[in-house]
C-alpha cells in the first residue's frame, strides 16, 4: 500500500496550523473578555504561527449586512478598513468572509490571482503580500456571530489537514466566545442579584420605617439613615418645596454634614443658587434624576472639604405631585452609574409611596376615629350613646359576676320635651338636652357613667348598686333636675321619670336590663312616682316569649306574615330605583307587632333563618310579578349574622332563584356591618361565595359595626348604607353631617354606591344630594307599603 509522504512545505503548513491551535488554546485559558481574546488569537496566528495576517469580523444585521472588524494583526488599520466587507448576496459579499458568514461553512481563496471571487480586493492584497485567504465561520449559541480570516503569503495554502486544524481552532474560538459570554452573563446576573439585594434591603428598610413611623418626620429621618449607614453614602438629606426663599425646607438629613445642608439651603436663596435651582427643578419636574460630579457640584470648595465627589438629586413625588427632593452625596467620583441611579430612583419612589401611605393612613385613621367616635358617642350631647352604654353595661356585668356584686341601671325620661320643641323650637329643645346632660355628668361624676338613649332619654350606670343605693341615686338625680333651666330667657322646669333594673335579679344580659329599666320607667310615669324598680314577673315574661316564639314559627310555616316594600330614590334622577323588603306581623291577638320586637325574638329562638328565606321567597314571587309587568328594579333582602353562619345559605338561595327563574339583578342582599364583624373571616368567605352568584351586596347600618378600613377594602360589596342614626341628625348636628360626608367620600373612593337610610325631611334629602350621595331611603320618600298599593303610590308620588 502506497503511503503519502508530506513535503517539507506541507509539514510547515501543518506546523503553523498546530501552532495556531496550541496558541489559541492558551489564549482561551487566559482570556478575560471577548475583545482581548480576539486580539490575542489574531496575534497568535501572525506572530506565533507565521501567517501573513489574521482578523476577526462581526456580522452586523443592518440593511447592508456589513462586517465590522473587531480585532486584527499582521497588517495595519488602513488595510483592514479598506476591505469594506459584507455578507450580503452581492459582489463584495461573495469573498471568503462574506461566503463563510452567509453559508456557515469555511471558504477558501487558494490563489487571489486566479480566483474571481476576490477581484475587488486582488490588487490591494498583492501589494500587502497576500496570496491565499481562509475564512472560518464563528458559530456562537447556534448562530453565526462572524468569521475569522487568515491570510497566507503562499498560494495554494490551507490543505485538507491544515484546514481541519484551523477549523478546530475556530471552533475552539467560538466555544471560548460562548464561554466568555456565559461567564459575562453569570457575572451580570451576580451583579444584578447584588443590586437586587441592595434595593430589596433598602426597600425592606423603607417598608420597616413606614410600618413603624408614626409621622412623616420619623420616616424621612430613617430613610436618610439607611442611605448613609446601610448603603455607604456620605450624606443624605430631604427637602420639601415651599413658597418663598429658600425654595426648599430641609426636613431630615444624616451623615457627614458639618453644616453643609444649612449652608446649601442658604445658598439657594442667592441669585446663583436660584438659577441653579431653576435648572434643577426643570429636570426634576420631568421625572428625571440629576447627577452632579466634581466640577459640576455647587459650593465646590465646601463639598471637597467634606469629601463629596458626586451628588444625586432625585424627585420626591407623593400622589402624583412633586413635593420635594432627595439629595445623596457620595465620596466616589464614579458613583451613580445608570444602574445605581435606577435603584435609588426606586428607593425615592418607595419613599414617596411610604409618605403617601402614611398620609392616606392618617386620613383613614382620622375618618375611622370619627366613625368610631360617632358610633359610640351621641352627636348632640357628647355622651355615650345606646351602643356604648350596652358595652359599658356588658363590662360592668362581667366584673360584677366575677366579684359577686350587683349592678344597677337607671333609665330617665325627661317630660315636657315635646312641648318645649313646639313652643321654643327644636334648637332650644336640643339645648335643653345638652344642659340636662351637663348637669347629670356634673352631679354624678365619673363613677356613674351617663348615656343618652334617645330624644330626652338618658341612662345612668351604677357599677356597684343594689336596690337601696340605686333608689338613693334616683332621688339625687331628681333633686339635681329640680333647679329650672333657662331657655330663651325663660325658666323651664323639667320632670324626670326614672326606671331601675338590677343585675342579677332583673336580668343577666345587657339587653334584658335595658329593656326592664325601660319598663320600670314606664311604671314610674304611669304611677307618677318619680322612680320605680322593675316589678315584672320573669317567669311570666319568659312564658310570654315562649308563646310568641311558637306563634312566630306557625306564622312562618303558614305564610301568615306580610311583606312591605320601602322605595329607594336615586337622588340624581329623582326616580325610584328599587325597594327594600321589610317583614310585618299582624298577630291575631297582639295586633301589628313592631319588626324589631319579633325579629330579635326570631334571632333568639333560632327562627331568623326560616324567616329570612320566607322573606326571600316572598320577595322573589313579587319580583317575578313585577318582572312580568316589565319592571326590572331590584328588591333588597336583609341577611342576619346567623344567616351568614348557615352552611346551607348558598344552596337555599340558589334553590329559590331556580324556583322563580330569577336573574342575579332581581335581588340585592343587605348585611349589617355588626353582623359582618361577629366573625370577619367567615363573613368574608360567605360574601365571596354570594358574589359568585352575581348579585349586588350592600353593607347595612354602616358606621355602627366598627369594621376597619383594611377589612372594608377586602369585602366584595357594591354599596354602603349609612346608618340612620347619622342621617336623621345631620341637618342639626355638624358632627353627624361630617361623618355622613366622610362615609360618602370613603365609599366613592372605593367605587361603592352610597345609600342613606332614615331620610325624614326634604332638607336632609337636599343635603345628601349636595354631598354626592347616590340613593336615599326614608319616610320623606315613602313609608314601607304593601305590594298591592305600590303602583298607586308611585303614580301619585313626585318621584318619577
């Protein structure tokens, strides 16, 4: 078998290819970046391997598909620039480099004198001693990045074995590029992680400060501290815009200052400082930061003396408005590159968000405190109201039960009140109640809390009072009220009827004691005795309740209840937009019973859920009838706290809807705020399930249940109904008007509809309209009426 013996010339060619491969591998091991690797490979090819020239070109994806030289060796820059290579499918793109890039395959011109594809470069190549050219594609991550060109002084260079070795070197180079890029990406990822950690640490600190700051000043100081102590800057300070000079008021600073903030603030009041501030404000107003380096820093000598080499000025925005600036001074002249500025801009935005949160929280806390105060306090006298009295009584009973002592409750009714209203006017009548409240609190002191129960009705709690002490206290109250009150220049005498109930003899629950004190007050009034202890027979009362519970159960089962409908008025259009279904009970022996009486009885007897579904079914039947008439206005149905705890609630509602073929908009559900607060977590889940039925949900009696604003935000409700205790007194009490206004504003900010109940007169309706309330309900529009009378009422009413 014949064996080919390589000529000395061929051996030399192979040796230089091997030197290229070996040198390239060394370069790959030492390379730190792409540019250095390219240049080293070109040097190896020329200086170590002995080729005439080497260069690396990057394929551009521009219109001309040009090739940009990124490294070269052997010949000068002039020659490289003269090549003007492209990888497009045209004359200058058919040379070795363009072909290699375009096809992804090695391309060789073995003799430039005879190869027509290198005609555009032939003359210049001959002048520079080039006889043959090899171009190898560089494939990085599956795509051709560019090519490496190797030029030899001899024609017919780049035989098969030499080509194989040089192709291996090119492949190694491409792998090296890919490795460097991977390493660069890894380093970049590490830097990004470090930057992310930094900004997260800053944001954690900002959030921590927001959570723990009780006021803006604390937050501003903490942000400045974080930037200096935790991020390493030399000084940080925050200024708020202000009218006049200087244009910014320093609010907080931290770091190496030595009076610099005060000095700089004073300088901004000068002509030079004002001009600088004008240019700075123009940049900050556009939302962009301002980076200042050594020569650009104002007060250069003072800055250098304190070690400031660069400054960053960031706009500080709160709720869309620029309220000031955040200034950060650094000791390094190269500080505040693009990424650092971006992170610090995020910190400034976080600070702005934190300030906004604090301000919203302050406004919300103020509104919530007002709501809570109004829910606990009588708006006319400032005394605890009925709700607060019940809580105080509950607390007193709990303590008394533990200490085994009695508690007394005294309920007062002041006579002649209506006559004073009619004679002297309601303003003087209100002043009388205020004077009575003041005299009672002055007489009794803090030991016996006084509450206002209603129109000229008061209550006094005696935390440690038996029958004798309570009777003596009643006499003391009567003596205090014997002194006349001066109203409109007249001396007015009042008379108080006082009823007394005792724990545990008359009851062990607040409601029972309140009810029985009221009954004793009626006894005192009827007997003209001034005051009376409750004398009712508990067993007889319980028997009566049991009888009434049985009657109610039968009334529900036999469909003997009545459903009345109270219209709701859309204030803006002056039209009826729906009704609320209200149950009535015409008892065969007791006559028409007040709803509050038998509804509370139903709650205590476990009948509230059957009653609710009787109301729902009856309302759906009426809604179906109105639907047949073309009336699509919704009917509101109330759900109780016990209903919310019923595991079959959703199934029963869906069954009723199916029975009547009801659409979701036929019925709206109303739930009292106090019912929601009995078990907020479970109530929220029930509301979410109700909302999946696409029905509208309303919070009833809003303002009396003490729900937090954060909880309110989570509720999937559509409307708030303001409790009538606020609405009925809003024209007489600025406090009530403010709370109504606050609730309307709060609801609208949460995209909720506002319903006001208890609208008793036109003045109240007008004021609600002025405040932007959406819907009104009350006797001024209509009392609750039977369904069969609804059409006649609507035809005759002014609400069209």
